[in-house]
C-alpha cells in the first residue's frame, strides 16, 4: 500500500490530507486499484474512496441471493459508479461523487448500511420513521444471522463492480443513453 501524507485537502485547503492507494488481485475478477482520501483535520473530515478495475469491463448487473451465513463472506467490489439495491431492506445506494467505492464482502455491505440506519435512527425527530428504521435493523440482524434470505443487486455501467461467487448471476447491463 502506498501512502502520501500532508497533501492539500481539496475541501478545507489545509495540508492534512492522506492519500492511499492499493493494488489488489482478486480471483475471478482481476486486478483492482483501490484508493482513498482522508482529511485528518477534525473540522473537515473529508473522506472519499473508490475502486477501479485495471482492465476495461462491460456494463454489468450482478444479482446474488444471500441464503446463509456462509454467503456473508462472499467478496464484493463496489465502485462509486454503481448502484447497490437490496429491495427487501429498502436499501438503494446511488452512484455519484459522494458514493463510496470499496472492496469488501456481503457482511461489510450490510454493516455499512447498518451504520447509516443507526445514525438516522439516532438523529430523526420523526417517531414513525424511527419505528420503521428499527424494523429494518431487526430484519438486517436476521439476515446477518442467516435466518432470512435476501437478494442483492449491483448495477454498474462501467463494469467496475462485482460479487465474486459462482452463485452470482451476471448479466450485461443495458445502459440508457
Ligand atoms: Zn480537509
């Protein structure tokens, strides 16, 4: 892993940005560049991470069904250009500049979603929203225990994303022009 400290932050302008780049070789996917930017200025806390496949790939739609606990360790590559959907958990992560790209596993994707839900639960003033978030968290917990199956769908027009399992269904994504 390469690390560059003391870079100028594009957000706050201070020389408090750490750049990190890593090269990963992922079986059945290929070489992936993972990079992140993190500002250590506590008033700024700018953070951005993304992944990019070394080779050019086709637009893809990957569907994977999480059926038991073993499936939680399946590797996931999510780039910032992809959308991640788990309809049963009302999860719909949109692509864009604020989207995080990362190499993780199914469990990591669920954990990230759990953090988003927990912070929303703790900050909302709306009682009915808090209730529905609590229900989603309960459901998420059952998924993590392998009690209920769910479907995860990743769509990436750049093809930089993937779910590495022979049970994952990979289709060519039709890109709207
Ligand atoms: Zn900053």
